[in-house]
């Protein structure tokens, strides 16, 4: 997180030189320099303005992380002050627990399949919706609606539809496709695909909106010039649109990966407190709740939280360093316009 | 100007909050006392029972006030824990017993009421029930209701399938299941999504296979190496292989809605359900007219051959209420009060579950509850729910292990292994 904040500011001085459109930045940076070196009043101003936000951030983000790390070293049932120090025992147990490793594996599957399923669908839909056509707004709204509906409603709705004797199987039976009836939620071979279907349905709208925003930022002159030079529609998309959409795609992939690593609510609503691991849809987050809070093993649960945090952090940092480094500046500073 | 006024205002608020908490802390020393009570019935007769009990107790004890607060069942344990950790525990609260009680006792959060249980209470409340709320011979909660496990069934559906009487052995049960299947009736409803209903089948097999001493030994050692645990798993496996449960039981909830296992029984979509004695109330709330199911019947878990358990042993929870460590002495008086025959009769009527008080038990009219009470009082050995006995972390793992077996993802040895593994986590 801090890396993302720092990169733009660190590169601000070189920014105007590399981006052609930005001619303005000189006055503000000069003004800033004068103010920071100048008076203590501006420092006070900064302290007063950032103070509350900083305090809230430290209290509700940094402190809980530190507290979780502390509790993770104890065997603690949640009553009173933890006293039974066990060192790294909780972490050893986590990493040896096949249920946790299975949950981690499910997270991995969800990360990959989210990218593979949602990415192409969303790009195609965005390209389609970027052309002038009838009912464009309506289709956009329809695609975006699942993203707006609360997870609880989505989970409850789908779990009712997909039950063994639910609407989908009854419908299949009614139209004579009874042979296709499957235990969508309970069959361990099928359940993760059901989950992926629901996730794709729900989150593809978000990707489409992001890509549409990215497409709007691509100057029309480029496509016009290309078509004058005789490029076909698909050539234009492949050689011009997609490369220029790259920064947006990479940012979307980042958000998608982080979301997939921390997936909790849909699984918890559909499969409840206990059977997610049986159905093969458990995630690190549901594992944490089941083995920490529900089991009353709060020390162990905190250790799982730390592992989840570290996994997400490492993935995020690696992604920032390897994938986003080239275009953080373009994607993060240039996209708002 | 503005901010400083805000700060001043919040300072005043904080100070008054501190004064308030100070007040309630010292309340016990004077003649009067104000107490808070946490219970988990959000609506209906259950909530009314607690309000009435508080009111009549206040009337008999001038100066005492009891504030009845409702905490939703699924939120209950978490909120109680938070309240205890912040030194703000309710004076009287629902006690789940077992491993949870143990944790509270170790943290010094719950009052030892051994000497507070009056002779009048001991006369009507059996020692065994008090024992279920005790640790190392000390009583920590007043039992209110006995909730033994057994099989609830629809007499109409049994008749439709041509079943006479109720099965007393596992072989008879299997034969009856075959008869129900032949008539295309789902034999057994199972809410495996909540895991514990599935585990109740395993607990009951364990109760039949394991000697009482083996059960108690496991409670202390948290190790499940006695061969009877494996045998119970194999029994369940064999039973599950006959496919007795409703379709899609793995994603069937226990108590919510018509699609739940209780709902299936309530609407004659399944013939049987293994459940504790709270089930009639749950089933009643899920019938079409929200009235008790007229053809509901009950029989104890069938006997098996060759087990080390004492025949007639029964599994069942005891619901009770505890006082927190800092509660005023009147709290114990209140616990004795709700164990009186009058209050216990009211409790039975409100909750439609068997009271613990032997005099109040004579007020029970429903034939199925009479069966429950009679079987319970005859039982040579009563065990709490195993997930309660073994504490939450082992208990939950045990429950999930059973679900894994039923889903075909694991076997009898898997239950024992996951349970042993879970003991490491907390």
C-alpha cells in the first residue's frame, strides 16, 4: 500500500517530462517547496489536517495488525489476557494442516480462474459496449447490477436456486434435461465451479465498467488514423486498443487477485459455517473464522489472520514490483482524466 | 470554539459513562441490586417467560431490578466473550456448559454457586442435572431444561409406509428406512450444513460403542485413541451407505425455513429427524399453520449389538443459566427462583421442552415429551453433547469430520484424525 502511494510522488518530478500533455505541474511543485521549507505554520497545518486520519489509520489498521501478530503467539480461548505462550507453534500447525493447505489451494484456483474467466468476457463486453448502439445504457446497467447487489442477497439467492431440489434442477427436469441435474453446491467436484460461475456473474460488471473507463481514455484519432491506413476492426483492437488498455487491465487484475485472496462472504453465505471445506470451496478467510472464532481458538485464529495478511501482502508487493512497475504512473496518475 | 466545545462535551460523556459503570459495579453492596440478564429468545413466549420471571422476582424482592436483554443466539457467545473481557459481563446469562464453561471458569468469570443452591432446589432438581453444570464438584449454573437426543418422526408417514411400532434396534431402523424408501418417502431429514446435526448421529453411535469411562477419559485427554471411536465411525459409515438421508442433505440447514431438516419433517417431506428435545418447538414454528405437528412422535436412538455402552444411555444437553463472578448475591437467589416448580412449569409451557424440575415434569401433557422425560429419567448414563463436552475447537472439528465422512470425502479413521489434530489448535 505504501509503495503505491510513494511511487507517484517519488516520480512526480520526472512525470511532466515523460507525459506529453502535462505542461502545468511546475507552479504547484514550486509552491510546495516554498511552503515546506518555509514556515512552521504549514507544518502545523499538515499535522492538524492529517492527524485525525493518521490516528484512525494507526488505531484501526496498524494496531489490529500488530495485536493479531501478538495474539498469534498464544494459545488463547479469548477469555481474559492470553497467558499460554506457544511461540511459533500455531504457525507450524497452520502450515501442516491439510484443511488450510486445501483452502489455500482453493484461493489459488479462484485467483487464476477469476482472471481467466472474467478478463476475456469483460474485455469483449467492454469493446462491444464502447461502440455506439441502441440500448447501450440499458445493457451497461444490466451488466453492472449484479455487482451492486449485496453479497448476502446474491449468496442466499443462488443457494436457493442451486439446491439439490432447487429451481435450477427442477427447471432442468421440467424441460427434459433431467440427465444434467447435478448437486451444484454439495458435490465436491462441482462446487468450486459453481462458485466460480457465481463470482464471474457478480464481478464481471465491475471489470466491464473499469475497461469502459479505460477505453474512453484512448484517443479516437489513433483508431481513425489506423482505419484510414486500412486496418480492420480486429487489427485495430489488437494493435491499438488492447495495448493502450493495458494499464487498466493490469490494475483490474490486481484488484481481482486481492479480492480473490480474501474471498469470504459468498462462500460463508452459501456453504454456511461448516461445510465449505467438505464441498471444496473453503478459503483462507473462511478457514480463519471456522478455526478461530467459531472454534473459540482465538490465538490460532489470529495466527491464521497473520498468514492471510502476509500472503496478500507478498502477492501485492510482488505484483506492484513486477507487473505494475512499468505503468503505475500512467495507470494511477493519468487515468482520472 | 467549536472543536473545544465538542471535546468538552465528549469529556463529560466519558465521565458520566465512567460514573455509570462505577455505579452498577457497587450496586451489590447495598440492599437493592440491579442486574442484567442475557437470554437468546428474540420473540414470542420465550422472551415473555424471562420478562415475567424478572417481574415477579422483583416484586418478591423489593429493591432488586432485573433488566432482561435479548441477544440473538448466533451472536450470543461472541458478545458474551467481549463483554467479559471488557469487565462488563451481564450478571445472569445463558450457559452453554462443557468446554465453554471450563474456559469461563479458568478465566474467573463465572460464580461458583455450589453453596447457593438451596435445599428446596435440590429437592426438585436431580443431582444428575446439577452435575451437568458442574466442574470438579462445583456447580456453576442452574439447569433449567433437559434436552435429550432422540428420533422425532411423523406417525402418519410411518403408517403410510406400513411400519408398526417404533424401531428399538439398528436393524429394525434400517428395515423401516427401506419400507419408507419403497413408498418414495425421504426417510431421514438431516441438516448437515450446520454440521452438528450430522454429528449427532456419530455421538449417538459413540454413546452405544464407548463405555462411559472411555467418553470421560477423552474429555480429559482430548485424545480419541480408544478403538470405540473408530467403531462408531464405521457404524455411521455403514448406516450412511444405505443412503437414509434426504437428497442434498449436505446443503440442508437444520432450523431455518421449510427447506431445513426440521421444516422437512414439519411439512411431511421426510419421516424422521435425529435431534434434541427442542425440536417440537422448532418443528411447530415451521408447519404451515405454525401449530405443533399433530402426528409427531419420538423414540430413543436404537440399540446396537456388541457395543460397550450401557443400553438405555442417552445423549442430551442441559440448558442452564450462570451468574458472572461480579454479580450481586441476589443473582443466586434468582437462579433458585427460576428452578421452582411454578417457574419451571411456565418455562416448559413457553419453550415446549421438558423442564428439569421433577415436579414440573408432571405438568407435561404432550405424549412425545412424556416419552422423552420417562426415557431420560430411566437412563443409566447421560452424556452431554460431545461437541460441548470436548470444547468448541475439538467439537467443531469432530462435527466437520462427520460431515466429511457423510460426503464421502473421508472415513471413520478420518474423524479420529481431524479430532486429534484440532486439539493442537487451541
